[in-house]
C-alpha cells in the first residue's frame, strides 16, 4: 500500500508539473510563410534581372558587372534553397562549336566568381546556348553586343 501511495504521489507531481509548464505561443504559419515566400520571390526576381555582357571573343567578367554578381551571390547565400542556371550566350559570328565553347567559358566565369563569393556549387549549374538563343535578332555591333551575355534563371526556390 505504501508503494502505491508513492507511485500515486509521483504521478500527481508529474501531471501537475506538466499542467503548469509554460505554454508556447501558437505559431502564425500563414502570415509567416507568405512573407517568406514573398521575400524569396523578390530575391529570385533580382537574380533573374541582372544580365552580364561580354566583349567580342571574351569571357572575363568586366569590373562593372562584379557588383551585379556580388548582389546575386549575397541573395543566394541568404536563401540556400535557391538554385540558379547560368546560361552563356554568344553573338551570331563564329561556328556553332566555337560559340558553344565560348558560351560555356562565359557561364563558367560567372559560376566560379560566385563560388569564390561563398555560393554553394550545389546552388549553381551552367549551360551554353552558343548563338542559338539570341536576345535580339539582327546583325551589327549593337545587336551583337546584346547577344554576348550570361542570363540567370532561377530553377528552384
């Protein structure tokens, strides 16, 4: 009988402590999730908006585009679930094989720069479209300059 009283007393203490434990406030998942999704959408748009342009037959990142890549890298470090495809493009001059290789070097230059800035390689992929997807149709220096570029596509949020 004595052991029954001790067990009953212990059960009472455990139940009483659980009932008196501090209750956490309910989480408002609706508003929180919506604001997080909105922030990721803005971040994804910022990543997509910045285009990097290149000089003829070049693939090095010009100094004026480093800030664009710095901004993209900062966003990607902040949102590690975001994945981006870097798409290298060329103008219409040159062979298909040459432009595919040059487009890949352009995409890789941006990829390597962003990895040096702390972006996980798992967040990035690259592809070269060579001259197959021009931004602007036509010929001439102004048109060609707009087609020598890297585009950035968000492929996962």
